[in-house]
C-alpha cells in the first residue's frame, strides 16, 4: 500500500495509508463500541471488556491485510 505522497525523509509528507489506519484503530474501536451499545447503560467494566474484544477483532483484521 505505497503512496506516492509519502517520503520518509520529509516530515511534512503524508503518512502511508497503512500507518494512518494502524494509528486510528483505537478511535475506530471506540466508535464501533458506541454504535453497538448504549454507553449510558454500561458499567466501565463492561465498556472496557467490550472495547478489548473490538480491539482484538480490529487487530486481527489489520494483521490479515499484511
């Protein structure tokens, strides 16, 4: 997944899409959690456990791309 706009020697260039995706998995996981559940009805323990499950699923999906 190379990008012609990526230049590792230029700190102002765009990041490779695969790195942007990897760095966004946590935010994506929270969005998935919020879309699947009513967070106001969940305890923090439930949120953390469900978030962990979602993150593991996202990591598996990410790893299968590489």
